[in-house]
């Protein structure tokens, strides 16, 4: 179990961005699981009326069982993450109730794993979704994995959500993102090979402020780092060098 | 001590919640003269308190509120994107790594120690949840308060002059700054971690079901 190399992760996330249908997202979640060398990786959207939508690597049997038994009402991960926005290690959730304990035993039987880390996502119009990775291992190994990868996991969670929102016409997709003039300026100078300090100086802004422009552009373009953000801005014709 | 409480868990701490919303009325309506809504209970609340924000609160020894601020992710509804984009040339700030920080409030008489503790709480949140920045709207009188606790934000945009100046600011928290503030607050990083563990663990759920 480990974190994938940055280059491989970027390649997979490129596929995620191009995924134009459900099957594509399913395929990307399987590849990401293999890269992280963990048992499971799952995206799960829950509407306020309890309607569910998702994809990922849990077995079809477990997915059916979950829906059939209405485990949304019992699952401590849902209960502990709903309406929240901080990522959580499953160990920090409350598994002490009788229903939760038997749910946990069954989840183990179906191969979900004894460890999990979930990222709640708050989207537009009160949208709620959950991105989860799970695995079989000891506490120490899992803590090291999440500590090392949590930033990427948070970003991947939001990329999946972004893709899912765009695939579901009924779920109020966000308008297509374009870069603001300041973001275009920042990206253009970075593409020219300026350092951050030089870009900040050229635009007469602090490096702090520059970081926000870069961060915002990075998120809009679904990129994992500055280099990829610049590459995507270039390939989409958003900036010209 | 510091507490980190989502709005839907405030019921577990009735005194703390009541005094926090009263202190907000005292600070924002009475002292700063903002046009805010205060309900019949004397509580200052706005629409973002209904978005289940996360409150970072200093709780005094008597169980009441000593100071607080409010956090919301910028991927959902936020004050800065809903009402203040004109301060930033129409730009929205949306990122899983940036949270909005609003309603920074101190109980009348709370000293810089409480402000510093709150700042450490914010730093602890940033570290634990990979948050790179807090963004927030503030007005001129707050500038002095932020400077005094060594937490002056980078200003991304502003309108108005003098006391009426309203700005959008951006905070980050380097390790150096953290160590400095920890010393002035007299709180060790280990203690902050303990408080975070407590609030993002099972305690609240146990109290709720008790």
C-alpha cells in the first residue's frame, strides 16, 4: 500500500476529467484503487430525500445489500459525515451502537475493510457527497497512509464530485469554469517560466495573493499541481504564450 | 479550552451557544454598529449559521463563551462568494483547500490570549484538514484586532474609506507563526491537538446519545 507517483496520479486524473459517462468514472475509481494499493475507493452521493448515486469498487453484492437493508440510516460513516465538511478516519466515528456493530461485522464480511477514511463534500445548493477509501491493515499502517495521502484524497474527492455533477443533469451543474483575468495573467507568466516571486512582482501583488490565483485556477481546471494547471490552461487555449 | 463544534451539535452546549450568539450581538451590532439581525433571545444570527458551519470557540472556565469564529467550505454557500465578489473584480473563490472564516468575535473583556488561542485553533484545523487558507470579509476596526494578535491577513480587495472600509482578506499560518502564537497564548501544540482529537472524536456523539 502506498501513494502513487505524481505522474501516474496526474494521468489517471486526466482520464477522470475526460470521463463523459458513468462507466468512465467507474474505470477511474478502479485505477485509483490499484494505484493507491488499497482495497476500495468509492464515491457516494446522497440527496436530502435519501436518493443515492455512486460508483466505486465495493462489490455489487455489498452495494445491493446496503440499499436493500437501507443501511444509510445505520452506517456510522454517513451519520458522522452528513452535513459536515471535515475528512474523518473511521476510527473516530461512533460504532458502539448495536445496529452499528452488526453493520460493521457485515461490512467486514463483504470485504469493505477494517480501516476507512472519508471526505465529506459540500457542493452547490446543499449537495452532499462522500468520498471514501478503505482497506485491511493495522492502525499504524493506515495512519501513515492517510497522513501521507490525505491532501490528494481531498482533491480527488472534489474532482469526482465535479465530474459527477456534470454527468447528472438534474443536479444543478455549475456553469463552465473560465479563468478570471488575474488568473490568466498569473498563469501566462508562470507558463513563460517566471518564478512565483517574479510573477508576483510583475503583477504588483504579494506572493500570498498569487497563491490564491494559482490555487483557484488549479481547482477550476481540476489539476493536482501548478505545473499541471499551467499545462491545462495552455492546452485549452485559456492562455497564450 | 477550545471547542470545535458544528452548528447541529450546539444543542449539546446550551450555555456556550447562548453566550456566543449574545456576544456576537454585543460585538457586531453594539460595538461595531453593523446592520445585523438580533432575534428576541438577543442572539445575532445570519443565514450562514443555518448552513451548519463549524464554530471554533474558546470556552471560559464558567462554561460561557470567551471568543469564537465560524468556518464554512468555499465549495458551498459562503458570504464572500454570495455577497462580496464585487470586492474581487467579480471573482469567486472556490477550493476544497480554502475555507471561509467569518464572525470573529471576542467577549467584552477577553484579552489577546483568547484571540491567540482561537488563532491556534484555526491553525490546528488547517494542519489537520489540509486547509491552505482561510478567506474572510472584515471591516476597518477588525484590522487592529487582527494585527494585535499577529494575524494580519493579505487583503485581496476592498471598498470604502476609513471606518467604513470593507475588505476581503486571506489568512495562512506558517509553522513559524504557529510557534510564535503558541508561546504568546501559553498553550502547547500538544494541547491544541488534544482538544482537536476530543472534538473530532466520539465525545460529542456520546454526549448526544447520553
